[in-house]
C-alpha cells in the first residue's frame, strides 16, 4: 500500500456477489464503500462482515440508476476516503419480458443501472485515479451479454454496453496505470427474491461441465485478483467465471 490508503466502491453490495466482493477486497486491505438502493439492513450486514476483516467501511445508500444518486454515492466516498481506487460496477436488474411488451421506462431503468451507472461512476472515480497513477475499474457482464437471451433484450443491451465501455476505457487509460476489465459470471448461487429465478439458476447447473452452480466467493476471487498486483497486466479483458458453460 502507498501512503494513500486505497478504497474500493462496490455497487449493489448488500448481498450475493457484491457482498462477497466487499469482503474479499476488505481482506486485501482496501477501505470499502458498500452500496445498496433500499435494503439498508443487508448493507449493514455487509459492513459488519467488512469490519470483521479489519477494514474501514462506509455505507453509501443510493440508487445507481439515477444520475443524482450516482453523484451522491461518489461524493460520499470521496469525502470519506479521498478517492475511489477500485470501482466495481456490480449492481444490475434483470427483468424478463417479451421484446414487444417492454415499455421505454423499463428499458431506461435497465440501461441506467446496468450501463449508465458504470459510465457515471467511472467519470467520478477516474480523475483521482489519473492523479495517483493507479486504478482498477471492474465491470460486470454475464451470460446475457454473450448469448442474448429470449425475453432479456434490455439486459443484453446494457451488458454489451458495459463490455464496450470496458474496452474503450482500457485503451484510453491503460497508459495512466489504470486497468479496466469485465467479469462475466455464469449461474451463481445466492439469495433471490423470486423463487422462479432461484429455480432457473439451479436448473442451469446442467449446462455447466463442473456439474454445479458457482458461488459468490468464486466470483469475488477473480475481482480480488484484478484489483491486486496479480491483475496488473490484465486490461481490456472479459473474464468468464462460469465453470465452462458454453458461451
């Protein structure tokens, strides 16, 4: 670590992959900014798990799907820690509906959370990263971005956009000591509000050569690598954490 204690902001970190990333990066020695849009108790549980690793933590509640929300979250992080050194754009929503039944408001909501939030938060974090000559931006895709799924058009578009952003930032800011990569999980176990979604994820285990779904901690291990010295020469890449599922 340098004199500047490095800080990681993980969006959507109240549970599942986001929580696992927060804990892993806390274990690695980063300050942690936990974010959620509405479930404060879940974010507080993540903060407690972060504190158990000996890391300093800020819970910055806010809706990353909203321009003002992104600005407020970034402002809280910068005021508290003086910089955002690792930005993990994990938050997403994945509604399912036929293309002709999805209205523009729903399209805008999915794109705002899955793509525009990554743009807005990168714009907030990058000036400090450039000044310090070090930074990590880690976006999230998913099998929706690779396949394109029936009934998931907005999700596929948002994640393809995040993938394009990743490649562009990698080229523009790589020479300044900043890497940008995107992680694409396969079916991952976790807490689900919708029982049908949980059942769908378990059913997808049949598509995975390893014969099981993954864990949030297995995804977080890849994020930890990208954020640390081991990922210093990985830039502009999509890393698939899917047990070998067909892409």
